[in-house]
């Protein structure tokens, strides 16, 4: 590689060196085989400079994104082997790679995944798990790869072409059939191993679960062993915000309205027993903002369940769900009147949807009338406060 050009990768290099580095990058991108030099540099750890390593991953990323179909089967195999060799080395390095390198590596892994999983690399996740085991550095990279795969395949904020959308659907279907139960088991093992010793890995794993729960079989996560572990995390200061977000994604998952009501009700009973409904005793506003979002999600989920049951004529279960909604109103009101806007604004959706339900009822109880009055007073108070 052009050692002089590589000097320009350093952010502190002068303008001439930076221009030369940029030109060199463009030169490598159009070259048919220069990417192999970068692959070799990563596999054999030829360079110790972080910017050069990042540069090498960028060259591979471009090759996979735009020229992968031009490669021979042996060249594609070389990329797979380079990534696995690099991953194996991370278990042995004296120091972990910088975060920006790990994230870029995860993106490159994810690009290879979407390109090869359905054809030549069906054991993609199994191969990674075989390498990393429960090694903390390996687990970190494994979880970053999973989030990068989610960004490529699932993230709704990213606009995909119709062809990419079809590919992504097929990828998810194939993952459900071939590896999701194994991935879920790996998440449980990671949580069990690190929940008391490594909060960063535990939070990363909770983030992965929250991302994947929207499209995998909910029973793999919404079961006693996972829910009990997540509820335990709610009592650990460094874990509870991420646990809150994970529970939010679980209750947000579409499911049978009766089952949803039972799930939300069981979660609420445990949270209430653990003292989480005593809002005035909680001083951590960042956690309360996450908790308010969770309560809002539970409330809105119950409203959706009630609407479905009422429309289908299942009056008995609709009434049970309405009672479940009503039992959350005192908690909703505590969050609504909180002086912190992040906390109160997160519960507004549940408030309005609850009021919409009451508008549909023929007669209101005295308690329901009182709830309406309290909600309206709280909203007016917040609006007046904001104007001041």
C-alpha cells in the first residue's frame, strides 16, 4: 500500500496529505484487485494505526456493496475468511479495537450477510458464535453485527427498493426457520453470564432483543425465564433504562388482544409489587422518562385490544380489558402531572386514547367522569406552564 498516502488518513495531517489519501481511496475503489491488499492487511494485522484499519474496512465495504457480483467464488471466499480471521484475532488482542472500527467491521459483516446468507453462507451466525463463544470481546462484536444486520434488513427508517424489500422479507423468513431460536438462546446465555458483571454487554444485548422482537416469534421472548430476567434488570440502576425499552418493544408487538391484555396485566402486577408505581419516590428523571414511555405503550396496547374486542362483539373480554385500562389511569395521571416535560409528554398518547374510549361509552361512572376532569386539568396546567 502507498505508505505516504496512508499518512493522510490521520485527521491531524495537512491538507496535501489528506488530498492524497482521498485520491488513493478512489484509486483503490476502482481497482479490480487492490481490495485484496486491504483484506490481507486486516487478516494479518499488518497495520496498527486505527485510521488505516478503518480505511481497509471502508475499501472492503465498497467492494461488497458495489462489485461483489464481479468477484469469483474464490475471491468471495477470501472475504469471508478475512472477516472470520479478523474476528478470531479480536479474542487475543491485548486491547480491543476502537469503537468506530468495531462498528465499521460490523457493517461489513452485515453487508456480507445480506449478500451471502441465502446462498453461500447459511451458517453465518453459527460460524460467528463458534468463534466468539461467551468471550466478552467476541460477544460485543457479535451483538454489533446483529444490530448492523437489523439496520440492513429491518430498520423501517431506511428506504429500500422493491427488490431489497423482497430480499429482506426472504432473509427474515429464512432466519426464522433456520437460526432465530439459536440466536435467542445465545441472548439468554449472554444476559445470564454478564448481567451482574458487565452492564455494557447486558445493555447491548437488551437493545438487540428490543430490535428483533418486532418480527420474531414473541413466545421466544415473552416467557417466564426472559420476562423474569428483564424485570430483575428493572431494579438495577445501570440496566433499568435499557430493560424498560426492551419491555416496551415486547408490549408493542402485535398479538391476540386477549393474550396482549394478559401479558400487560401480568407485567403491571409485577412492576407494581416491586414499587415502580410509586412515582413520587423516584428521583431519576431519565429513568422515569423511559418508564413513562413503557406505561404509555402498555396503555395504548390495551386500548388497541379493547377496540378489537369491542368491534368483534366479545363484550366479556372487552370489559375485562377496559377494567385493565382503568386500573392504569392513576399511574398515568401521576406521570401526566410530573413537572418534567419528557416524562409527561411520553404519556400523552395513552391519555388521549383513553379519553377517546370514554367518548364511545353510553354512560360514564363517577370515577370515569373524575378521570376526565383530572386529565383535562393536568393538560391545561401543563399548557399554561409551557406558555410561561
